[in-house]
């Protein structure tokens, strides 16, 4: 079974800080909390999440795509070092 967890990323969404630590959480935030449903990195992150859920994309690659999309959208994002899962 594929590990869907990754080192957490903190983002600011809807006025609160959110801890995103899995492919499922990243996918849900992209679908429900994203301010702009457009952009190449947004689309890439969605595809990465689908691949992650399907087992063809690693959780670390999903995390990287999610961070890139957050930066593209101007969402505050704080990346952890990834030392613990």
C-alpha cells in the first residue's frame, strides 16, 4: 500500500492556519479552500493528487506540487524540514 502521508505543510486558508500532511488533505484543500481555481501549478497539483491517490505519484511529489501551487496562488505556506512523519 502507498504511504499517502508527507511532512506537514502549514498554509493559511479562510483566515486560519491549516496543517496539511497527506495527499488526501492536500486534495481536499485544493478542491474546497483554494482562492483561485486556475493556474498551471494548480492544475499540476490536482493531477499529482489524483496520481497520489491512485498510487502512481509519490506523496513527496504531491507535497512539492502542492507547495508550488500555493506559492503560485499567493497562499502563505510554511514548509517543514521533513525530518518526522
